[in-house]
């Protein structure tokens, strides 16, 4: 008995994983699990979303460091297990299975584009394992164990439509990548603009890997909209934006960009003057945001940028920690039950989870890219927006 | 009028890119009977050359000149180290070039890091053509492509090297017997195709997304163009590029881009069904 306690003490002091491995056989599994809380991260470290993936991963590391510097979560250290889903369906499925089946994580977090999310959810849903998803997405998910910390279209589009009609113009032309998010967003934009007295005059969706947007700009010149709203994403956004500039298009452009993407993937200044709806901007002036950015840059480099997806990931881990502490348990169902009753003072402002659909009450801002084409100034703040999902009542 | 001119120029831009990328493929696929799956990487190499030169303070134009040189060097290495041993084993060549393609992609990613690289266009703005305004850079791209293709036609038709190439294609053994160094001819032809693909990559770089994986997008299109047009001839290449590029640009304006792509593919299948050797098939190569 005495030696047993000594060993545990050693472990708690972090005497090393080697010790754990060496003596692991003599411990019941439950004792080892009790020392840390395992957070499984499914991140697109490689593949199409690699740029955003790195930032997201670093935001989770920052949140874990902050928690561990205090008391961990309810006294347990946070241990991150990072897996690269390669921005593929197969990768996301395999890595979710590995995290749940082999690593026995307490919660799964991460993924960026829709295919990663659907694939991960297909595993977590069946395993009844909590899955925190940080990216703004098309909505339509309704699963007891799925928690979204980013916005759905109505949280961004509904408040923004009247502002667009009032400050930018009435007619909008939409260009999007040909997949779920831009198409669902377009439905939301069409409905919201009509209500606000505006109109979508055209919408085109381009297959991934489109090399030439020339014909699109020709169509736009013909239909003379007041605004162009682009939802061409990822690497195609670079192509689209470069060509938009080269064709000398005059319309204000709403584009799905952020600070990280602008800095790492775009030629300098190309994004200048574009608008974007986001739940978070680096220029938000609050102590929480300052601490967030300072902490991030201290760890990962003074010139690094953060973005809305990363911030939502960071919020997700903190919300999980608060809920687990409140529940006094790491059981999925108990954490879930406590989740709607906690609130986190996030960099974007206060956030919480709506228990009726497990989506986040997020802030909604319109940003306008500054002349350097990297940072944004907040031109309009709509405050905190509740997620309303007629298709989902949990 | 405005519409017609813009559509024509959009089509010409696309045709130019397709023809330049396809040129090397029509040489290796059509003439040497090698299915080179690493051809797209020559485009990538060209684009990254421009990025490299620009990020070290050089101008775009310097990059544009350097790109075909680097492309040729990579092409000659690939030919000399690997393809040379596989001319008699076409299936082996497919596997080997696919492997090389992966190695080049990952090598570029390891060297330059993840994600898209910024390339700054040398010229901004549009030029007023009287009836419509069009980006200056695209006009330059079209001009360079036309000059390059004209040069290739002259090279094949009028020079000693062109004669050698044509002889080697018709009958390699006989060419060897009359004293043509067929090994060297193959190597030079392959390197030349790689150089033009590198040039295409450099020309595309200010318009497109410069990524280690960018070549893949162009590889499929290039095969498409070469097969529809008729492998092995420059005129077939031009016919194929005009068909694919022209139709894509016109349809893209009329209907949804995803549907347009499907329709172009469908019509290409129909063409290949009725003209198995492409729009311009060269005689004697049944």
C-alpha cells in the first residue's frame, strides 16, 4: 500500500511518462485516467486547410496552457492528443476512431470544413462522445453530443442584411465554392435580404480547383450589382481575389477571409477594403482579447495572427472546462447537462451554449480589412446573437 | 460587342494556359509514349520559381525567365535518372512518374512550408480596348503564349532538331541507323516540354493559387486537351485547347460552372468516341 502511494505521488509530480509506461501494468486503468483529462484534437495539420489548422491547434494549446497554469480542470491536468485528419473524410473518421477507441479521450474537439465535421460526427455520435466544433458552418446538425462554438448562417446573415442594404447597397451578387456552406448561406442571404428590402441578383457556385473566374466577372459586370458577396473558400479564394483585383471590379466585396488567411496566403494588400462577418476580430478592444492575443504571440511568435475559428476553439475548451468543473464529473452526459449554465468571458465577449440546440450564443461583427490587407477594423457590432434552429430542438 | 470581345479574351487566356501546359504532355505522351503523371509538377516548379525569385527581392520578369530553365532542369533530371530506363515499360513509367509527382509535391511542401504562396502580379489594372476593358496582365499572358507556340511550330517544321524529332517519332530504329542520337533527341524533347510547362506555371502564378499541389489541377486538363486534340501534334494541341478552353469559357458565362465542366467533359467523350485519335490525328499513327 505504501509503495502504491509513492508511485502515485511520483506520477503526479510529473516524474514522466516513462515511469507510467514502465509500471503501468500494476495500475488499474481508472487510476491513470484520473490523473489527466484527455482532449482529443482532430486538426487539418496537412491538406487544404493546413494554414487555418495550425492556428486552431495553437489556440487549443493556449487554452490548455492557461488551464494547466491554474488548476487544470477540477484538479486534473489537461492533456491534448493531436491527430492530423489531413482535411479528408477518411482521415477524420480514422482519427476520431483512434481518439475514442484507443486513446479513450474525454472529449473530441476540432475540424474545420464540413466534410471533416460530418466524418467526425459520424463516429462521435455513435460513440455518444462529446464533440466541440469551432468553425462557422451551414447549420443543419442536430445531435445530443455535438456542440458548435462558431456561428450558423442566421447568426451572421440575419443581423447583417439590414446593415448591408443601409450602408452598402440593395443588390447582391453571390460567388461561392460549390458545396454545402455557400449554398446554405445563399439561402439565408436571399431570405434575409428580401426581408430587409434588398435582393440577390445572381449566384454562381464554382467547383473546387477553379482556375479562371473571368467569365464570372463578366456576368457581374453585366448584372451591375451594388455588392459582390464571395464565399469562394480556401485556396480558391486566393485565385478569386487576385483575379477580382486584376479585373478592376468596383463593387464592395464581402469575402470569407480573416487575419490568418490574409497574412499567410494572400499577396500584400489584396484583401484591403473587403468586408467580412465574423464572431471575432483581433481588433476587438477588451482585456480578455488582449490577454488572448498576448498569450498566443508569446507562445507562437510575435508576428502571428489569430482568427475567429481559432478563438471559437479556444472558447470551446474553456467552456468545456467550466462545465466539467460545475458538473464535478467528466462523464459526457453530466458535462453536457452543466454546459448551458456556464458562461465564458471570451475574447469576442461573453459566450454561452444554448441548451435547446447546443449551439453557441456568439457575437456578430462586420469587419473591414485595413489598407495593409491583413487586419480588420470593426465597422459594425450587432452584439450577442442567439442561435435559432427551427430544425433542431434537443 | 463588349460581351463578345470579353468572352473571346477570356477564352484566349484559358486556351493559352491549356496549350502551354499541354505542350510537354503532347511530346511525352504523344511522341514518346510515356504517360508522365509528374507533368503537373513542372507547372508547380515554374510557379514556385517565380515565388522564390520574388521573395528574394527579384522581379516577376526575372522569375518568368528563370522558370523554364528550372523546369527544364527538373525535366532533364527526371528523364535521365528514371524515364530513360522505362521507355520499353510504359506501365512502369506511369507508376514511376506518379511516385516522382508525390515526391516533388512533398519536397516542395517541406522546402517552402504549407499553404498558398503569394505572388505579386507585375502589372495591375485594365486596359481600355475601345469596346471593353481587360486586365493588362492577361493580354501579356496571351501574347507570350502565342509567341511560344509559334516558336514551337517553327522549331519542329524548320530546324534540324525538328527534323530529328520527326524522324525519331516515325521510326526510332531507322533514325538510329541513319546516325541520329535518339537518346539525346528524347532527352532534349522531354526537357523542352518541361521548360514550356515551367513557363506556363510562371505565367499562371499571379492569377492562380501557388500551392505544392497546384499541378494536379493542370495535369488532368492537359491530358484532356491532348487526347481531344490528338496526341503528338502541335496543331492537335491547339485544336484541343481551343475546344476545351473556348467551350468552358462560353458555357461558364451561360450556365452554372459545375454543370459547364460536366458538359465539356461529356462533349469530349463524344468526340473521342467518333474521332478516337482526336480532332487532328496525324497520319500513320493508327
